[in-house]
């Protein structure tokens, strides 16, 4: 342990900065990136000491031999990062004692959970990622691992951050209970949501407005306002005062279920509390009003939405850029440029400057009314508001236009790209080209000739500029292709997969996850089965990836049993 402490001290000194633990991955990265973050180089790279996972694993193994889990836990929480899953197996392969290997794996599993809890945003991100992929099995397994740490002789998690001790150095904060709850309901697993609520009470974690809001948000996703209202009644019966975010959640639930009367009833309760002197966070209050604006618009009550916006401008709280963008988007999609122009004038009167979403929305509305000079008008509008278009702004607008899915939007995006290429101050980068390419792959376009021309142009420009496809770019493109329901989507995805193999690009856990998840979503079982065979020649699937492999194998076995009848 003394040697390990010396090693950590030298790491700190040589890197010159506090050691980071984990960071959230950028868009397009996945859980393997989240778990295997390498701290950035210091100014003097030659003086760096490499971060060695093997040293940590050796120490954990020594602690496992001595039955010293808590010592392993404290050592691990000081280490700058998690180690890759496959490294544990590789390290343990040198030991013949199977019981020791199993014990070390058990330690590592709990240590990873502790790392998540030491930085709550990591666990929140992880649950959100699993829910987005509808991986309820992986979500349940992760939850059970957390709950296991709350009880038993070697419990190492507390439910109260104020009660951290040497024995329990990490806490399961309410924000994480709430994240699990929202994720369970997003996966339509009400049973797991009920179990979680019971666990909160069992372990003494008193639900506050944070948990109740998460429950209401879950019912919003399920479009079940009746359940949301029951939960609200239980909450208030227990003496819990709803927060502004709680009002936002239940108002949104009713509006999204197209029951505006119920939404407005709770909105009136919210306004009544404000009139009685309730001091709520101003930002949270504006979010409630923005929810009402959006709800009125999607329920065909644009007149009421404009009246509310004007009331906010005159009486407060002052509307923010989201308020105006919400109304802009509604009228922009309808090509009602006169109203779009009025809203822009109101923004200017209130001293608000548009953002990327504002300008892209206005561009779309100009295209809808047939303005061939739409891009020039937008650029002039930006300069009028003292916004000099740079690469980031251009790239974001281009991405938004491609995602609109219209030929007009695609033409505007390509025109903006060419302007960027001519501008020394806003040259396109790999993100710009990748976002266009992903957008082209993501859907089937009516004008295939024009689409293919755009793809050839983008690929050609990337080649000319020496922009190479790395693994992250391939992941973005694979995901986009597999989201395209047309046959070409599958063909193009497999083309990129074969290209990765040919170029010897390392196929990571995330690569296989993106591929199998996309293939399962489009029920391309034959291709998925073929890729599972490729995968098993390279690695042993574990965790969420193992769940996907199991789904493919079960489906293949079922089809074989059914025989020709599967096609009837």
C-alpha cells in the first residue's frame, strides 16, 4: 500500500493538476469511453508517469487475499480512472485459483459501483444511456448491484451524503434514485419503479420533491395523466409541498396527453401559490411557463400561447430565449413568416439575442415560403445582432437543417457548407462533415440522386482535407445508418463495418453494441447472427453487450425450431 501511495503521489506531481476521475463522453461515445477515460497530457509530457491499471489490479488482488474489501475501496477511489472490463479478465488469467479470481471480480464490480456513486452525474448518465437503449435488463442489473451495496456485512453505501464514514465512503443520493425511477418508467417497467420506491422507504431515504418529480416525468413519458394525478394526491396527502419543477412535470404530462384542461388546472394552482407570496426559483418558474407555452401550441391554442407570452413580457417573469424559440418553432414549421418576423421583433425589443436554434428555425421558415436568398438573410440577421458566424455556429445550423429531413433544408445545409469552405474564419471541421454525413444516412430521401451527390461531395472534401475516419466517427455513422428504416440503411451500415475491418480499426465494446442494438431494432436477425459469430471470435461479451448477444441467439434458436413456418 505504501508503494501504491508513492505511485499516486508521483502521478499527481508529474501531471501538475488534480487527477480527474471520470468525465462524461462526448456525443457519439458510449459506455466504454465513459469507463476508460485517460487524463489529458500536462505541459511536460516527457515527465509523465503512465496511469497503470495493472498496479491497481495487483493491489486489489492483494486486498482480496487478505479479505480487505474496504482497503481496496479506498485505494480505488483515489485512482484517477476505471479500468477497461477486458483488462480484469486478462490480468486474472495468470492465476490458477478460480475462487480468488471470482473474489477479485466481485471486488471490481462493487468498486465500479462506488466510482459511479462518488460522482453522481456518472450514474445518472449511465442510467439514461441504458434507458435510451431500452435495456431494462442492464438497468435492473445495475440497480441491483447498487442496492446490494446498501446492505449486508460489507455494506459500503449510505443513503445520506451527510453520513459518509470510512466504512461507507459513498452515498446513493436522491438524484440517483430519481434517475433510476425515470429510467425504469421510460422502459415501461412499472414493477421496478414500485420496487425502487419500496427500497427507498426500506433504507430510510425519504422521497422529496426530486423523487416525486421524477415519478411524474416517468408518467409523462408513458402518457398516463391519471397515474400522475394519483401520485400528486399521495404526495400532497403526505404533506409534501410541490416545487416549481413538480408543477412543470404534471402540467407537461396533461398537455402531452392532449388534456389541456387538466394541465391548465395545475397551472392555475401554480399561479395562485405565486400570488400568495411563494418564493420559487425564477429559472424554474420560467421553465413552467415555457412548458405551458409549448403545451398550448401543441394543443392548437396558439392564441392563448401568444397572450401568455405577452403577459410575461409585460408582467414577468421575463421570457427567455427558450420561450421565444418555442413560439418561433411552431410558426416556422407552418411557414408563417409574418408571425416569425413579429416574434423576432419582440425578441429585439426585449434585448434578447437569438441562438443557433433561433436562426435555424428562421432559416427553415424562409425556405418554406420559397425564399431562394434564405441563407443570405439569415447571415445578415446574425450580423445585425452582432453575432459573427463561426465554425461552431455554422455546424450547428447545418446539423439542424439536415435533421429537418427536407430537400430544401439539405440544399441550405450544403450551401452553408460551401460558404464555410470559402471562409477563412469558419472553416468546416470533422464535426461539420460527420454531422452532414450522418444526417444523410439517417433517413431515406426522396431525391436519391441529389442525396448521393451530397454524400460524394462530403466524402470527397473530407479526403481532400485529410480528415480520417476514427472509431468515434464510425460509431456515429453506423448508428445513423441503422436508424434509417430503408434497406439502404442496412447496406450502408454493413459497408462501414466491412471498411472498419479492412482498415483494421479496432472494434471495441461500443462498436459491437451500436451494431447489434441497431440490427435488433430493425429485426435484421440474420445479419445480427452473423455479427455475433464475428464478435465471439474477438472477445467475450459481457454486461449490456452480453444481453444483446443473448437476444440474438434466442431469436435464432426460435427461428430454427419454427422452421419454414417463421415466414408464414
